């Protein structure tokens, strides 16, 4: 059974310098036609997989930027979702948003269409750094938009922050965190910058023109992040995510639990019936495929048992609770320690993992080098 649904809206009014997601400038794009095509894809897949979506818990609108759409387009998209997906058991319906695009009308359209969680891309409260990132909003727009969202009835609001940015100092990062906490939100996500290929930052990096913080400074920024979140009553529940009790992201937890979800839209990824798949990225090709009444698949990969086990470890160790011994054995029919007992013991001895008998999890020290720890759980061919 699919636990969640991701829907990709690939339109942006501004392309950020660090973003490698499938996206295009909004202007001169067949936006209305695209929304109808997403509806047709949902209809097609639900028909092909009867019962698969009967118990979906979450829906997530991502991008691009869903709030690049007009209020009318948002309403149409949400009407199509309600038409083709059984939303009666959905407990979390999220939308990504840009602070400078969320008008009152758009907020009302989202709320009345069932969205109950907003995830806003703020990234920094240092306006010079925002310009470096290619962001177009101001701090004032962040404060104003959050007030409007609360007035419309949104309580579950999260913001994304970034550190390890070009030229960023520890003082700038601490100031951003302090300003973020003044908003008194129930959820925060904070990510270190990863310079991805095919981005403006990558081109600058390749030319030696991107002044990135040292690894030591980035580690200090992460340390400050964890300390400050704790001081402000927010519990870390995943490497990059912090929340008040009851406000953890259910949708993201589906990914970390390595459970199944559908991906709809151009360039979307999904995991259904043991297949990881990706959709065609170019918008006109995506629409054309849908109009031919065929799924717009670019690639599918049948996940092997070995890959499932590796993913269970990589994804599960991202969570603060870690990987459950019981859950692992239930899923794979073999005890976790029969496969990785020596590895776990060695990492515990090195202070990178904690084994409490029920779960194995990253220690605080281990969180700083999570990827190196995860690599220890690759199975030999």
C-alpha cells in the first residue's frame, strides 16, 4: 500500500543558484495544460492499481514552487487531487511555498482545498546571502506571510534554512537562527549547502569562484544548530529536521521509513510495488505522454532485497530514533545483527552509533559524518 503521494509542480518565477530540481521559468509555459495532465496521470495510475491508494496518509506538493501558480490554478489542482485520490484518511497535506508569492487568495485556496501544512523556503535572514542564493524575498515578506498564514488558519508551518553558504560566517548563521526562533514555529528544517551539478553555483565552483566555508566551520554551524534547537524546545527527529511534539513531518518520515509512495508530475520520483521510478522531465513530453493515455515513465528499477536492506539502513539511520531491530527482522526475515553485527559493534566502539537493544541510531558524534557511517552498511556483491 502507498502511504504517501508527492506531486511535482515544476514552475518557478525565479531559478535559485543552488537548485537542481526539475524546474522551468513560469512565463510562457503551458501551466493549465500541465495541471490537467497531472490530474490525468493520477486517474490513470489509480485505475491501474486499484486499492493501492485507499489508505494514503500524506500528500505533498513540491517543486519548483507550487505557489508560483495563481489562486485559481491552485484551486483547480486541489480539485483534481480530491477527485482522483481518496483523501479521507490523509492526516498531513503539505505544500512548499515561497514567502514572496503567498498572497491571501493563494493561502485561502490552499486551506479550503485541504492543505494543512506549509513548508516555506526562507533559507536565510541575511539579505545579502539571499541575493547570493538567487532568492527574491525579503525578511519583511517572511514575517508578513507567516502572519497571513496564521490568520487564514494555518498552524502547522515549517521553514527551511541553509548553512555552509558562500561567504557565510558563524555570526550570520547565529543571527539567522535567532530570527527564525522569534517566529515561534513548530517545525524547522536546516540543510548544509550541497553544490549540485547543472547549477549556477556548480559553474562558479568549477571556476574556483565559490567561496565556501571550511568543513570545520560547517561542522561548527551544525553543532550550533543542534544546540540552539534544543535550547528553544525543538526536538531533533532526523539529521536535518527539528519539531515540537506532534509536528514531525509525516510525509518525510515515509521516505525515511523506506515505505511506498507515488510520485506524480514531470520529473517526479516514486516507489510503488517494489519499483523505484522516475517520470519524464520535459514538460511538453510529459503532457504528450499523458495525452496518449500512457504513464509518463522515464525509468523504472526493481529494487533488489539487498538494495532494500541498504536503503533501510541509510534512511533509517537518518532518524534520531534509528533503525528498529524488530521492524528490520519483520521486513526482511533475518535479524539485523546477523547481517551487520560486527559493523554495528565497531561503530559503537568508535562512538558513532548507539545500540540500546531495540534500536541502533547515530550518536551525536555520528551525525556529523552520517554519510561515512551509512557507507559501512553497503552489502558486498
